[in-house]
């Protein structure tokens, strides 16, 4: 209750890959000139000598590559090694490496 009037807010929790990538990508901290690390909003003006750092961008990029790019590339290469005319050793080695690196699309489950 604020000044005699009731306020009600309902927050829905949204969790998807795009949400996590967006949150990680926009997470920022400010490194001040004296070496102190502070939280800051994206619209706040920086103090003199301070720089903005983005610690979540590596994680956001990893999630994007492991969850969106790599599964499609893996399926494309799997079809290439299955249907295209290759020698037996080339086909075997290609399928071996796809099976070896194919575990990276398991990152979807690890993230959740």
C-alpha cells in the first residue's frame, strides 16, 4: 500500500535460451579508476577514468554457438558424410569426429 492506494504487480518468470543470452550479453560492471568493481545500470554515466566491462559475453557466445550453431552444422556434416561419395576411411573418421564433438550440443541440458 502506497499513499492509500493498493499496488499489485505480477512478475512472470521467463526462461529461454534467448532470455539467458540477452541477460548475459547485457550484464555489465564498472571498473573504476582506483580498481573497484561496481554494479551499474546501462544508462548510468561513467565516472572519469572508469570503464565498463561485460563478464557474461563469453558465456553468452558459448551458449549461442553450442545451442544454435553447432547442432545445425553437426547435422549438415552428418548428412554430408552419410550421403556423399567418400572413401571408407574418410567416412569413418568423419563420423568418429562428429560423434566425439557431438557431445557439445549436450550443453543445452547442462545449462538448464
